[in-house]
């Protein structure tokens, strides 16, 4: 879902003035930041897929748990950024979404300890 939003931003369906807390100064900045966002989203999706595969085997490697911890931190920092955004739209719409994603990502770090069958 978030990847679709970032694609809409790259296609300029969503004006860049409403992105990144309303602090972007140009379309070029938007392209850089949204491209980074898409890469991070792709990493999140790939790790989620790997997580499920390992979970079905009863073992979740530490590196995947570390990645989810890192992603959780990114979502948490993003939530803080949304709270201080210049645009009300980002504060009201994006804050609950990123807060939810931060909590869900963090629970994936703690929920399944490494275990052997």
C-alpha cells in the first residue's frame, strides 16, 4: 500500500508539497527521497517474505530480526516527523499509519525468538 503511494508521488499524482512534511523544495528532491522510500519498501517486502519462510520452519535468523528492528526505528522516526510536519494532511493521515507500522515491525523483532526444532 505504501509503495503505491510512493509511486503516485513519483508520477506527481500527489503533489510534492504534501510529501516529506512539506519540506521538499523541488521535484528533484522528491524524486530522490521517494526513490529511497521505494527501495526501503522493497527491502521490507523481501524481508517479510523471508521471515514467513523461516517462521514456517521454526527458525527466524537474527539478521532478519535486526532488519525488522531497523525498519521499526525508521517508522518510529517517520512518525515523529509526521507529527511535526508542515502540512496537516501528513500529520493527520500518515501519523497513525507509520505508528501502526512501527509497532507491527517491532513486534516481529520480539515475538519469535530463535529456536530449534
